[in-house]
C-alpha cells in the first residue's frame, strides 16, 4: 500500500496568514493526489484534485502543487471558515490511502 | 443537487452484523461508482472498497475483505455496506462517497456512527 505521510499534525495561524500543509507519498503517484477539508462534525469536502486542480466552488485562496512523491496545499490568507482538519489522499492506485490529517486552528 | 443520505446511527453487539445504507439522489445512480470509507480517531480515514452500481462489480481493500460486503439496489438508487462479525475495533463513522472519476470523492454522505458494544 502507498503510505501518505502528512505534516504538520497541527497548525495555528493568524487571520490573513498563508499556511502550507505537506504530504509525502511512499512512492511516486504521478500527481494523483486530492485534498479534503473536514469541519468539525461534518463530512470531508473535496478541495483539490490532480494535485493542483481546484474543485468547483472552492475559493481561489486554496491551491495545490507538487510532483512525484511531494505535494502541498496552500491557503493564501487564512479565513475564520478555514479552521478545519485537512487530509490528502492518493488516487494513484488501490487501495486508496489518506494522510493522517492536519488540524488547522486560528491563532 | 447531488445528495447521499445515509441511515442512522447503530449500536450493535459484538459478533453480530449491521447493514448500512446510502441513498443517492440528484444524479444518475449508475453513472458513478460508490466508495465506502471508515473514519476513526486512531486510524484516521481508511478506504474500504468501491462498487460499480451499474454492474455490481466490487473492489475491496484487502484489510476489509471478509469484513465488508458492498451491494446496491438500482431500483431505489441505494448503496449498502454490510459489516459482519463486528468487534469493538469496527466502531467508527462510516461514509459513502461518490467517485468523481479518477478515484477521488466529490460528494460524501453525512456519515453514520457504528458503535460495537455489549
């Protein structure tokens, strides 16, 4: 199985700050990577797919980048509604696997 | 609009089985595969398996083979997951999630909490 190592486990940011979350795959995944946001008590929501493509309706302050085994999610200008857990997921091959998550809080 | 409506919370005894449902609406049920995902505080998110509602074909994470069985009822646009021989380690929130093509999930059910306890 492909292991997804996500960092940091938690992060605190001020409003307007730019934050980055990283995922490292145990093997190359050819940009087959998605990012999800999960707010407290809610289901995950797709933010980014194919490493850098923004899902419809997702604010443009969210962006994704990376290649090979290293990928990142950037939030340019932290907003109150961005407080949530974030997960990466490789869609390269089965079994599909997720990162362990990053808890993002407002400082 | 696309909606995935899951059945309610379950409290079940060890050794028994439970069948969860996920009713789809707002799109053609057979046009998208359906995934099931387990979430726990300790293990995070785990992909259980996927079913093609059109053919009934399935693919499972080896970890969940023998534990989970995925089926569909096309007439009611509903996907099901049966979990068998339940143990406390099966206590979790279970989600159904529509496959967006490319093995990613664009719509999720609201999740159902399964608690296995005597």
